[in-house]
């Protein structure tokens, strides 16, 4: 799936909707996860737990402001009134619920929609999830591929996973490496290999008649390591030093 430029995608346009959450600890944990990953719109549908309870604030840690700003709605339809798309999370595979999305797929589906309006991620009750009538209000469905031995996930963990995948996907679309180094381009590498060949032929390490035989081994070695621009510059510096030492050696009379 090819996505358009991501500069106008906005996590601020993603509403996190909890339907009848039953535990203040879960509500607080959801707030913490939201702030971890850059979300701010929390919506609570008829909560059976006090979202401002001390347990919720303790779990929210520094995300207590999201608890204070959370909007409370009497039903899911009201919570989704300003959303152009709602994605409901469920493990219930019914006849009319097809083409389930995994969280990473859902992220790529919903992010382009944030350019023009609000999108909702809807999560159900801790004990029985979303009702069929509530799922009817969602246009797409997300399921998390868990083990059959224990299929249901804790509410806060499920929210965290979906928010993580959405934030990660947005970062990738914007060129962020998530801790992985950005590799040097092909032209940068070819320039280094050309310099390597000249230097190693110059000091007779490579056979001038067939330099590529050994050079291919270097290509495989460096290919496996995955060089970035800084590492390429370091290797260029080493070859320049080799070039200088070789030029100085050549200046000296033979036998000296």
C-alpha cells in the first residue's frame, strides 16, 4: 500500500475511545501510553470506574493532564459523532465482520484519514469487549493476533500495542529510523569502493590485473555490516592515510 506524503498526518486527530472501562488502573495506564506515543484525545463512554480516582492518577504518572481533559459520553454514537472513521477492536469473528486488520495494517489505513478529520480507535470493556451494536458503529475492525491459549488481552496493553504501531508507522513514513542507523546510499558506497581499489592496488595488496576478485570479498563483508555515511567517511580517511604513506614511500630512493 503506497501512502501519500505524511507531513500532514496528525496523531492529534486520533481519538482513543474506551467503552465502559471498569478499572481506574487501566484508564490511568491508557493515559500514560497515550502520552508516551503522542496521542491526546481520550474519550470515555459511560465509564463504570472513576477516571479521576487516585488509582488512575497513580498509573497515569505524568499523564494526569489527559485524565483531566478526557471527555465523557453517554454512549458510543455520541463519542463518534465528529469522527469520519472508527476502527473497533475485537476478537469476535462474525459473519458480517470480514477483512480484519492487524494493528500495523490499521495504522497505515487510518493515518491518511487524519489529514482531513478525526479518526477513532475504539476499545471495549475489560470483561466482554464491544457489543455487536457498538461494532456496527465501526467501519473497520482491528484484531490482535494472540495465542489461542489466552486470546484476550488486558485493555491497557491492547491500547498500548495499537498506539505503538500507529506512532511507529508515522515515524517510518517520516523517515525516522527507530534506533536503526540510516545506511549509506549506493553512490556513496561505490565511491568508497573505487577509492579502496585505487589505494589497495597502489600498495599492491590487490592484483592490478584482477583487483575485483578480492574486492568482491570486501563488498560482501561491508554489505553484511551495513555501513552508514559516517562509517564510509572513516574508511575514506583510512584510505587517504594509506595513499599518503604510499606516496611518501615512493619518494624515497630505493634501498634507503
